[in-house]
């Protein structure tokens, strides 16, 4: 499995709704509320052959209340 992170900027007042929907879909490994430019930091795992771009586009960005995303691809855990 390949881990990656997505920072999510939510529409005003929608952070908890977005976090709950992510939790309900059971596609996220971890969901954190954050301060700053983005509202949520979410960790995902996909199969090594999966296309991360398609995953984010089809499974994450389609959740109502999401305004913007930034995907962070990781290379190695220490």
C-alpha cells in the first residue's frame, strides 16, 4: 500500500461535515483538523498500482463542502 496525504480547504462552516463524510466513506486512514490555509489533513492508502490523481479526483474532491485540495505524495517513512 502507498500512503499519501491530502490537505483539504473546506467551504466556510463545512469542516466537520466534510470530516464526517470522509469518516463515513471509510476511505481515509487518519483525519486531522488543522489551523492555517487548509482545514483538514487526511492520510490515505492506495494499492501500489492505483492512480493517486484519479483517486483524489473521484473519491475525495467529489465530497460536498470541499473547496480545494493539495496532495502530498510521500516517498519513505523513517
